[in-house]
C-alpha cells in the first residue's frame, strides 16, 4: 500500500434534464458542482464543459492541507 500523503477534495455533483428546444427533442442534461467547504457553485451546460473544468482543476488543485491515509 502506498503511504504517501494525498490531497482530498469533495464536490457535490447535481445533474438534471431540461426539455429540448423542440417538441420531441431529447432532454438536455445540465450539471453543477458545489464545493461544500466554501458553498461556491458552478454550473455547466454539458458534460464536456464539466469534464474540462475537472481536468483543469485537477492539474492545479487549490491549496489544502495534506491528509494521511
């Protein structure tokens, strides 16, 4: 088992379907992430936008104390 310290951060993910712009159009999924430590919330129009945010966030995460396993 790896005993190196690691960073841990939690987000609350919400997702919901909105009706399509046209009748019989498939629903459009929307997403939001909330940081439970700061109550900051960020919305995303689609899954690609959410994934871009997470990839960028993980590349340079905010400063947090290290947690040990």
